[in-house]
């Protein structure tokens, strides 16, 4: 049920064929304040057709338009303000939510076609950064939103698992490393070796030659080099997986940069065939001047291929493997140029599908307004941040609800949910400050606030005991507080569509916050559990709020504990 559509249809019946229902629908506005009704129709665009003043048109339509869902129409100058019949609309909306459950808001836009989402993609032997966290949670939320509108998302972790740094790591490991240290704390140890290599190479530059040699061996598939590389990769991945487990995020593919080693020659050959490569100081480049971009560097003078060469191979591989409808890259804003170049080269190659590739950029996480990359000279370890959030959640649960049965599990869900929600609640391009005490609060615009509100709804339903909702019943509500909730519920499918079209999880986060706020206002102003004739409708409303808040949180990748 979409009451905007019902109003558009009622208007169209009177306006006639000059405007389609869809055109009228798109003209409808949402009044700023509730006194001006629920939907407003400005008549300006009809003035030409009817050769009448908009005021006159509004006055004429005001007496003619009728619909069983509309209680009253106010004519205010050139505007028609529609007041919906709260009882009838609430009954229809609640029926939709209760019969469809978590499928409410599902759309059939994608028709099952596949959408690879390049996300997370940290670099082996380095800690996963807050930037990689953003990519992970934004990518995961987009995957859920894409699935909700009918696509099949393919979550790809394009690991940074190849490059000259592996030559350095092998040299450093052979000089100063030991297996036990790597087994115990792989990333910390590999990072230590990497840092030490750079420090020592300052004094002994010949180490760089050794590193180059080892990387060459790796490229030539030398057995020892390959087995060390594999081991570093596996150990790093174990640590990354630990974080993905905490976030409960899975991937469909871990094909990283190394996966394309044997797929790059084809790219170089294709570029040559299409006469797109030029040699500049021994390096092979694709000129992109007509795109106003720097040339794309495809092959260095020593024959080594580059980041973009791998991405070209990956793009082609994904098109062939998934025949994608869209292909997304959730990567920080600072790589915008790279993705512009990537698309431009593919376009030069004649691949029209490069149009379907979209870079999904996002802003930085800051601390005190500064880029968050070091803390007392050390890289902020994501796992520490998550554990700190869990601790804070624990403390608050201990203070609020010490008898909660599964405290540890709930603290995990609340702490981690808080960090994820905070990341997703603002437009993804905004930079935002990370103050952990602000993030893990039960009040304000936070994840725990939404979780807590839903747990409250669940607790009301538990208290109601004998109440059993009947999805097909006509639950009518007509007070102003429940109306705010009903409006947010009926907007849900449109909200999902907007989140998809803008590729913006914050649209969902904001819906969750507004719904939670509207529910808390409702709860403070109505005696939900009182035994009177209105009780079933009030409880049914509580149930719909619990369903949709949980669905909002699920789309964002946040758990919804039943009690907290
Ligand atoms: N590993 C890269 C980094 O940490 C991100 C890779 C993004 N994906 C891609 N297909 N280029 O900066």
C-alpha cells in the first residue's frame, strides 16, 4: 500500500489524460508540517493545459477528487493538501507488514542478475585499517541492499597479495624472522620485519637488490619463494578472518591481485592489438588526455605490471565470469583517479560495459579532526577498537540490566553493532570523527539506541502474554503518535529504493533512527498494554516496529538482540 499512489490515482481520474499517474505521483510533495496534511499537490504545471490560474484549478479539483483513503482535502492557494484517513491507511499498512514480514520492502529491480562488489581488500602482511573497515561494512550493507532489490551480489575481497614488498618480506624473514613468532602474531611480526627491513636498508642499500631478486624468484615461481609467500598470505588471512568473523561478514571470493598473474598478458596483448599502448621512457602507457586524465601506466620499463593492469584483468574476468549488470568498487575517495583511469582505458578498448562499473568512494575516519592512522606512533588495530567497544557495551549492560541471561553474546552484538552503525549512519562521503564513548551509547543517534528500542518492543510483546497477532486483521489506529510510525512503515519500500539508487546505506540507518524515535514517542504517550478495545491494534503496531527495525539493522549488518 502506497498512499501517495492512491492520491495520484484519485487525482488522475479528475485531471484526465494530460498527466499520467506516474507524472502526478512525481509532482506530489511531502508537506513540511503535519498541519498541512500528509500529501500535497501543487497545481502550477496544470495552468498551461487548462488555461486557468493554479488557484482556480486547485479549487475545482478540491471539490471533485475523492478516495476512500482520503479523509479531507484542504485547498490552500494553488495547493491541494490531502489528509489521509488514519484508520483505513493504518489497517492497510499494518496488514502489508504483518503478512509480508521481513520481506516487506523487497523489490524486483535486479531480476536476479549478478553484481560483483569489490570490498574490504586489505593488504597482506599489514594490519587491516579503519579505511578497510569502512570498505568492509559499506560493501556488506550494499550487498544486503542489492539483494533486497533483487540482485545477486558477489562479495569479492580483492586482497593486496602481490608486489615487490614480498621480496622485502622474504629477505627480512630469512635474516631476522622465525616461524613461531609469525604463527603467534602473524601481522604484527610481518609488520615488524617490514619496518626493520626499511630501517636496515637505509644503511645497507644492497638489501634492496636482494629483495628485487627474491621478488623476481617469486614471479618465476621459485619453490621456496612461493611457499614463503603462500605462508605469509595464509597467516595474514587467518587474522583478517578473525575480524570478519567478529563482524559476521563473509565473502564469495578471495581472488586478490595475485589471482591475475596469468591474466595480464592478455590485457597487454589486447591493448597492443588495439594500438592503445605507447612507449614512454621504456614504460608502456595508455594516453588518456582526451579524458583529462594522466596516462595509465601499464608496464614499467623492467616489464613489471602495475595495480591498474591487475584491475583491468580483474574487470574483464568479472565481466566474463558474472556477466554483471553492475560492478561496484567500495574503495576510499583517494583512489578516485585510479577508477576513472580504469574505466577510461576499458572504454578505449571498446568495452561499453565499463559504464556499468561504479566506484563507491567514502570519506576518512578521523580522531579529533585528524586522519586516524597512528596512535602514539602505532597503527590503530581494528581488533582492539572492536574489543574496546565490546567492553563498553558490557559495562552498560552490567549497569542497566545485570540479570540479562546471555550477557556476553549481547555485549558482542551491541559493541560491534555500535561501531558498524556509526560507520553507516552518515553519508558515506563525509569524514567523521571516531570517539568510542560516543559510538557505544544507548541514547542519541546510535546503533545501541536502535537495538535497545527494538528490544523494548520485544519486551512489550512478551509482557502482552496471550496476545497473538492476526496478520489479516484490520488493525485501525487514529492517534497522531501512531500515525508517525504508520507513515514511516508505508514509506519503507521507497526508502529501500532510494538507498539502492544512491548506493547509500545511511538512508537505511536514518530510517531506523526515525522509526526508533517515533516509536519511543508513541510509547511515552500511549498506554499500550491497557486492556481496552484498542489494545490489539496497539500491539500489532509494536510488532510491525519490531519487524522493520530488525530488518533495517539486518540490512546494515547489525544484530538485533531480543533482550538487552
Ligand atoms: N588493496 C587496496 C588498498 O588497500 C585496495 C584494493 C581495492 N580494489 C581494487 N580492485 N583496486 O588500497
